[in-house]
C-alpha cells in the first residue's frame, strides 16, 4: 500500500482510524505551507473542520 501521508509535494488531508477501538489520527499539509497533526477523535474532527474551512477546498472558492 502507498503511504498516504500528505507532504509539501503531495498536499492533502489524511485521517486514520483502523477500528472503532483505536485512536483516530490525522495529518494535513496545504499547498499554502500550513501543516497540522491531530490525535484523538475530537482533535481529528477539529482538524478536518479547520482544513475544510481554511485550506484545501477553501483555497479554490471564489473571492479568496
């Protein structure tokens, strides 16, 4: 399997939770240079919400 962790060369968002009993982890790298990591369901949820609102797809919206 290919490593799905985002890098500056391959920006994106990666979330992992292999089973309901494991801790969620996440990492994000934006093409603008912002990076973030999170551990735990609540923190990963916040990472995803922040990424969606401020990075990744948000950079493609008109007026930004």
